[in-house]
C-alpha cells in the first residue's frame, strides 16, 4: 500500500451501520445491521469486513472518524441517566413552560411535549446575575452544600447547572460545580455556561439538561468503543463528527455529547458539499435517505447552511416548534420520518400515513424475515420492482417479496380495498410527497427556488426515490456520487477539524463599543483555535466570524458573516451594510429608520478542508445497450414499464443509460424514471438529467 494514509469512517444509523475504509484513493465499504444493545459490535463487525476486503489488519488503521445517532435516539426515547437540574429560584419551570409559541395554532386540544426532567428533579438556589452580568443576589455556599446533600440522597447520576445570565458571568455556576465535585466525586456535571453560553434561558436550560441526560451513557459507550477497538488492534486516534459539520476529539465528545446530536446527517451534508465543489455547483439540495429518516439540506456556494438552534424529538409529525430546542452550532436541515424502514398504516380518515415510526434493524421491514409484520417503505420498493430480492446489501440480506405483499395487503390493502401493488404505489407516493413537501417548505423558509438547484442524493434509500422526488420538485439535474449508499461515512473522512465558540453579549449597533467587540471576538477566536489545536497541533487553522443581528424589537436574528478585518476593527456602518445585504436576500426588503441589535457573536476555527479536484469534461457520450431488464413501476406513468438493469461498476466514463432503468450496486440502486437519462461522469458520479 506504500505510504498512503489509512482512515476509517463509521456511521451508526437507525437501521444500518456504515463502515468505509480509505487507503489513499482506494475505498472499501460495507453495511451491517445496527446492534442496538451494543452498538460497538456492529462497528467491529464492519471493520473486520472492510479490512478483509482491503487485505490489511486493523493494526494498519491510522485514524477513525465516527458519527452516531445514539445521542439523538437517547433523547427521543428518553433513555438517559437519572438527572437533576439546578437553576435560579423562580425559574424552576422554564423548561416546562416553554415559550408563547403554539406550533399548532388552531388545535384546542394541543398537548405540549413533556420536559426531559419532571418537576421533582428540578432544584433552585437563591441567587441572581443581572442581564448585564452583575451580581444582584450573591450565592451562599452553605445553601449549595445543603442542596448537594439532597442530590446525594436522591442518587442522581448526572446534574445540569443552568443559572440565569450565566453566559455573561459564570461565577455562580462554577461555585455550584466545585461544591458538587468535592462532595460527590463520581457525579457527572454539565454547566450551561460551557455547553451553550447564549441568551434565552429556555433553549440554554434545555441544552444543558440534554447534555447532562446523555453524558453518562455516551461517556460509557465511547470508552467501551475505544477499548474494544484497541483489543482488535486498532489502537489509533478516534474522533467524532459533531453537528456543526466538523470533527472533535473523543474526549471532547464525551464531555459535550449534545454536540453529537445530528452528527450522522452532518457528515452527509459535508459529503454533498464536497461533491458540489468538484462540480462547481453553487446551489445544491442535499438529499440523504437512510433506513429511519430522510434529511434535506440546502448547500449554497459549496457550504452547508448552518444554524445555532435546532429541535430534536418533535412530537407532532416533525412539526416545527413541537420538539426540544437545542442551542448548539448545527448544520441547518429538515429531518422527517421517511426512511426505508418507516412503517405505514391507515388512519381514521382512511388515508395512508408513513412514519415517523420505523422498523429499524430489529425486526426490520417485513421482507427481512426477522419478525416484522407491518409494511415499510422498503417493502413497497420491493413489490414495485425497484429492489432485487437476491442482491440487497450486496447479497448479505435475502429479501422475501411474499412477506412484503402480505404485510401490504393486510395493513393497507384490506382497509382500503386494494391489492398489494396498488398499496405499495400509494405508500411510495405518500412518502415521496412527504419528502417533497419538506423540501419545498425548507426552501420557502430560506427564500430559495428549488428549480434552480441540483440534487445530490445518497444514503441507502435515496437513489431509489431521488428521481421521483426531482419530478415532483421540478429539479432537472440529479447527481448520485460513488459510495452513495454510505455517503455520511465518506463525509466524515472529508470533514475538517473545527469548533465554533460563541457568546451572547447584547448590543445595539448605535451603541457599538469597538474595543469591547474586538476583544470579545479575539477571545472567541482564541477559544476556538485552542480547541482545534488540541485535535491537530500542526495544522493550518482558518477562522470565520459571524454575528447574529436583527432589527430592534424583532424576536429572531439572522447570521451575518463578517471579515477578519471587521472583527479586529469593528465599524457600525460596515456591520449595518452587511446585515442589510443578508436581510434583503432573505426577505427582499429592509426596514428604514430602525436600529439594529446584535445578540450573539461567534468564531469558527477550522483546519483547511480537503481540496476538491474539478471533474474532467467528457470526451464523448456513448449510449449503451443492455440485455438485462425487469418490470419496475413508474409512479409518473402509474404502471409498470420494462426497465433496463445496469451494473454501475460496468459503466465507463461517458456511458449513457436511458430511462426507465435501474442502475445497481451493492449498497443501493438508482431508479431512473422514464423522463430521465443518466451519464456516468469521469469521477464515477451518475449524472441524471431531464430530456431525451
């Protein structure tokens, strides 16, 4: 193998665990069913498989980068540690009272989600820091010691400390931590001033509670994983993908596991951004559909859109506002319960509903033959001819079409008086329309027209549905990159080391304190840079500055990127010009005569991303003839059509395949509708476009 670097990416999903091994330009990959009881078992199994493919021992692996849904699933399923919240007197019920927003305005029986911690697990202290960071009411150490005794008696595993305005003055939170650490040395402790030093106590308290809730479990898992990897011979550095699209050390991940929420989907967005850079595309819709969920993300100018707040565990069919807000840097995407394992049912109005409940890997869809009785999206795909039952997941899983037909007939067909194929057609169209609606809504919220976008599809189920989704959204071009079935795991290997430090300091632009601002941003840059250097000491580090601004009186801010020059030498007029440019792009107008407020300041330090090599132009396009075919249902035509079956690995650069067709590989299948044709690009991407 020479001196080529050997790196492994691992993505634990709700159904499959994807493992990718890269040795220089060579890539080896596999998908294994996720093992819920001990997730590390699937990783070790996958590692052995890819090492066998490559002909190396695990001792040859130099670096492992891991992303996981474990943190998200623990929050959704309420499987965390016994946790207490310590907060300021009078604010005990903030996480239960939420905000004034009603996510379903006309529902008179609206049921708000239960807080992560019940009231009896929330404690208060008599103290108060003002909104300017001054001590209004000093904290009595003796009171903290008495509270520590209560915590000890209740046998808590973890404690979240969230005091009012601690993002400006963390002295009281640190005192509470010091007392607890001294009296209860085995207790896991999380401070809101470290986890999420931002204004808005509801989001900040939720974030620190979530971190404390999953910290013991994630720390135990990461410790077991590292130990078992070492026992297998893979005694190399292990890093974790965080939700903002970068990589952090395993130690940092164990301390701040809430940053791992959405780590898997973030890897997918990084993967799509890398492909966009190779093709010089400035407007890309990333579509990642796995076994449990579908993720949709806008990528502009070859970078995923980011946010500093997102929701997890939405209870009203993934409706915005119905979940738990987490205030950390995150790639902004919409996630819905539409994956290959998403289960279907008929509701009280005799309509087909799909998701968010998933069959996962245990028992899996009915066609897996592992005890699943209800039909999933994969069952519909099998009945519609999109999947080859003998070659699913490279032949490692034999699918049973009879089980799929029976499940579809019993669950959907009997109540709606339809046969298995019609039920599968209905199920497929419902899930595709759910995803299309999510994409349309996400685009509208960001002021974008999807007809100007190129879709990049990856994940085990996305290539099966991407062509139909493009028809629904009016998107004329689709790229399916090599390794699409394990795209997120490949994305981990493309991600830079990065960390975003942020701080809430409220300031009106008319009162801009240049000295305070330059010092604040310099401190944030130093914090972020120090964090990245702890992962990669010798790397070149780039820094991006961002401020969150709004018109005075507005409730929400928009992110505004500022240059290093404006960070070092702040100028109110320049800040206003940048804000108005971004505001106009989003809302098509500005507001005259209104002062502008800044609420959050941030600095993101990152190592230089891997360079994206431009794709060579094709010398010629050669249509190919195929002898293999099968009947595949085309939803746009409403009937089965004779479709070519082509092996992806047999295609050469410039080969053209006309739809309808199925382009197959071990980890996924590209379903080419009758309205499209596909061309294999020099880098292996399948370029699907409209027209003859």
